[in-house]
C-alpha cells in the first residue's frame, strides 16, 4: 500500500507539473503576442487621436473632451506594455523592482476602469442629446462642466485603483522574482472584498447604466426619419449615434465583460479553502486568457473616435487625396 501511495503521489505530482508547464507555455506565447499587437496599434492610434483633438482645443465638443481623456488613459497604459511583454516572455521573471510592479498593475486597472467610465460619460452625453434634445439643463455650463466631470472621473478611478499599490507585489516562485497581478497568495482572502467592490463599482454599475441608456436610445432611433418632423440632418446624426452604439457595445462585450466575468469566478475559486489546485489553476488560465481582451480597448477606442467623428474622417480622406495627388504629380 505504501508503494501504491507513493506511485499515486508521484503520478499526481507529475500531472501537476505538466499542468503548470502548460500554464507557463500558454502565458509565454499568447500574452506577449497580444500585448505586442496592442502596443504597436495603440501607440500610433491614440497619439493620432490626441493630436487631432488637441489641435482643435479652442473649439472642442463635449464628446471630444471625453475622447481626449479616454485616449490619454489608453496611451499611458500602452506605454507600460513593453515591461509586461518582457515579463511574460521570460516565464514571469520580473527584474524591474517592486515599485514598478505596483505601478504597472495600477496602470492596467486605472486604464481599464477609466475607459469604462469615460465610455459611460460619452454614452450618457449621447443619450441626453438624442432622448432629451430640447432640454437645456444638461447644456448649462458647457465645456467647463465636462472638464469638471473628467476631473471627477480621474479622481474616482484613482480612488478605486489606489489599493492596487498595497496588494500588487513581487515574490519568489521557482527561484525567480515574479510580479503578482491581483495580490500575493497570502493576501488572497483580504483581496476578495476589494476585488468584488472594484468589479461592482468600476464595471457593473457603469455597464448597467450604459445598457439602460442604449435601450432608450434604440427606442428613439428605431422611429422613421420623418417621424414628427425629423429632418435629414437629424437622420445623419442618428446614423452616427447608431454607429456609436454598435462600437461601444462591441468594446464592452469584447474587452470588459469577459474579463470581469472570469476575474469574478477566479476570485471566488481561489478563496475557497478546499478548492483543488488543479481547479484553481484552471480558473487562473481562463481568467488570464481574457486579460489580452481587456487590453484591446486601447486600440478599439480610437476606432470609436474615427467612426463617430465625420470631421476626422473627412480630414483623413483629404490628407490621403493630397498624398495621392503629390505622388502622381
């Protein structure tokens, strides 16, 4: 029986080792590849949006102010990706120190929830313009109010994400320094209430608000163009609003929803006292496989700006025509 027990333990240990190796291979291949793509696309796209909006800073619309702050958040996050690319490509080896580890994790979550809140602001602004076009109470104060709202969003995001500096830390695994994402294993129980609160306040409530706004907007936009004297110009604005609804909904469904769903499941599983290691590792893989999707909003947001700003598209096309004219002549 002793020999049998030893053989079973040896087989279990071997299977566990193979499982962990597969986990490492998964992170080493997928995450660096996706983060590299996000970095290569996110830097020029967000820089272009920032420059385009900043050149017209004397006459910015409310939506463009929100888009400017959204692009800045995305740009700051994308700048931190080279460290994560090196980290995952080197089998989780982190040589950059503990403060840099905390800063990178803070940048990830502040960008994530900043994007969610700024997209929520854009959605609410569009909802007011479509569903309450004759109301003047939300137009009072103009751009100053919008800048104040943006400042409040940054303050809320900072308050929500600052505990990351406490929980994120470096540690030792397999004789190498690693940078823990959520928290160290010893603080998993302490992290659980904060992680759930961050998901509810930073994602679930804004997501519900956005979906409510979109349902009401869809009800208005489904009416005929000539309904109650709506003009062709209003029809053009309606098409732009429809594009915005589709793109923002896609960003939420592709980037934010899978990540927060799998993160919540992983938080629950890893705090269960009797959860098998294989189960925890499985949910860890599922959760980490959605992290690249959460990063994709960094280049999906500029696409949102492009397809909802006709002046930007016309400007881009005019530059393309000018370049073609220059090449021909």
